C-alpha cells in the first residue's frame, strides 16, 4: 500500500523513479530480500549521481549569519584526478528548481524512513552484511589503539570510561560502546580489533581492522598537543600494511572481491578544529588561514587519501562530517557564547568543510567506476538532538556526564571520577564525546536514514550494492 500511495502521489513528478526506488530500498530491510531489491537500488543510485543537487546551507544557531558558508571558495581535485573538481555551489536557477522539486516529496521520504527506522529489528549473528569493516578516524571511533602509544596522553584506559561496557575501560572514549561498535551490530559483524594490538594478525584481521587514533587529524600537526597518535596519513599507511598481509591469505581474485564488498568508515576533522584551528596559543593556522581557506586545505588533503583508498581496491566508503563543535561541553566552557547557548562562531566555520565533503562525494561517485562514496551528515543528526532533546530521551545537552569545571567541560573525565548516574539522559559523556545513547542515534541514522542523513544512500543500501 505504501508503494501504491507513493506511485499515485508522484505520478506527475520528474523524480518519481528516484523516490520509488528509494522507498523500495528502504523496505529492503532483510538480507534475504536484497537480491529482489537490488535493481531498484541501482535505479536510485543512477538518479542520485545526477549532477543537479541543491546545496543546503549548514544550519547554525544564528542562521542569519552565513558570512563563512555562502562565500566559500571551491577546492579543486584536478591535480589529483584528471579534471575532477569540487563545485560546491550550483547556479541559482538550478538551486531554485531543485529546492522547489524537493519540497514536494521530501516529507514523504522522511515519514517513510522514520517509520521504518523505528520498526527495524537488530541484526543477529549470522547475518553479516559485509565481509569486513576498516575504520580510520579519531577518538570518536578509537577502540584502543592509543592504549599502545606510550607517548600519548589521549587515552581512555581508565575508569569510569567503559562503565557501561562490563565496567571495563577498553580505550573507547565513551561510557560504553562507540559509533563503530554500534554500527558493527547493525551490520551483523564483530567490531574490528585495534591495529596497534599485537594480537591483531592472522585470521583476526579477516573481519577488518580499526586504525582510528584519539587526537588524530587530517593534518599531521593536528592534535600534537596530546603527544603521539596515528594521524590520517599514518593510518592509511597502516591500512596498506594490513592489506599486504591479506594478500598472503587469499587469491588475487578473492581479495579483489573481498575489498570491493568491504566497508570503510572515516571519521576525521574534529581535531583539525578543536586541537588546531581553535587553539591559537599553540597553532598558527587561524592566523595564516581564514575559515574557508582552512577548510579547503583540509578538503584537499582528505580528497588525496580518499583517492588512495580507491587505488587500494576499496569501493564502499562512508565519510562522516563534523558535528556542531560549538555545542560540545569543552567549547561551551570557554564562555565565548551567551549563557545556555552553543558557541555560534565555532559552528559557523564548519559549513565549508561539511559541504565540501558532500561535493567530493558527488564528484568521486561520478568519476570512479564501481565506487560508492557516502557523506554522513553528523552535523544535522546532532542538531536534531540538540534542538529537540526530549524526542530522543535526553534531558541534559549542555554539560558532560563526567568532567570538571564549567559545563563539566573545562577538564575532561578524570580517573576514578564519579560520573552522573542517569547517563542515558545525557547527550555528552565527557568534555568532547557523546554518550553511548547519543551514538546509538547516530549509528541508526547512518544505517537506516534518508539522504538528508546519509547521502546519496545509507549504509544499509551501500551493503546491497555490488
């Protein structure tokens, strides 16, 4: 009945095929149903890769001030891949036409997806949707790599970290599971082990490896105030080491198929701001670059490694944007913003970076055969939780569950500190990181969400594409 309703409603719409295909893809929630639904998914993918995409401005708490967002220069990938370029903004006529068209059916997609997300059952063991997952990123997805870096102070190997994960700290910057653990559950696989663990070798790497490192940034210099860490460039090198091991464990053809079906998750950018650009006392980047220029510097470096992943044989790549950093307890504690509000000035400088990733995704999907790059709208998902916390079960969004000082964010969670007892009602666990409850929302929206959450398709749909 749902498909018939959509068909009737969109009978005269140019985008009928795309929307119907999306609806079919969303309803393909079981792995057994995937073969039947794959043709519709492919139709949707063809539509999603069309160039005509209206660029929506990143929402801030001061939407009237778009000085940094609307005049951002465009970064070019031409030196990296033929004439590939990032055209961040369409001409105004295309924007108006697309926005008018989008208003006619956007609410239907959102309503359908919301109802499906609510009713989705958790996957059980034996329903693995991908052969492996490889993770590169920062503390948001680190599962213990920094535990093995003696010269790093960016570690979460002490209580109360892990208080809701068998009362045991594991190196995760959370009270329990992190984004990757929760996503692995939805994929029906085990959370990949940390690369730096000496036992991560042999058959243990077949299900993927986690290379993420707390304090890591896109730029090598970012996060150096925390000591040693695996930067993005080092993580890509470590990934190459793991792939070399895998080449000795399977035939060339099997490896090609294995890599093409595997999922790659990248979570970078936060430390390039909070542990670089927003720390003028330690870093000179804010003196040398205006916000749009700095964002384009990050995008150029990021794009280079996204192409490297493709050259290594990986094809399914999910890239998260940066959350509204002006709303984390650490930034609220600076008292730069009005009492009770996020730091608007911080949030406003992030639009160029997030929109740039989305544009890179468009270009790479058009130019690289067999590739499916996806942009995860972390900013939007966090914005929803901040603007309507009660709908997600939160009662506290402006301070950390575990921390010291103003907003419990001036000093992050200390060893043996007593955290808040009602952790599921807090959006933030410590000065920088969300609680497991908040991360669960992010994981489910990345996996099941509509294109406004995961663009052009969600992770569940990625796994169905071959």
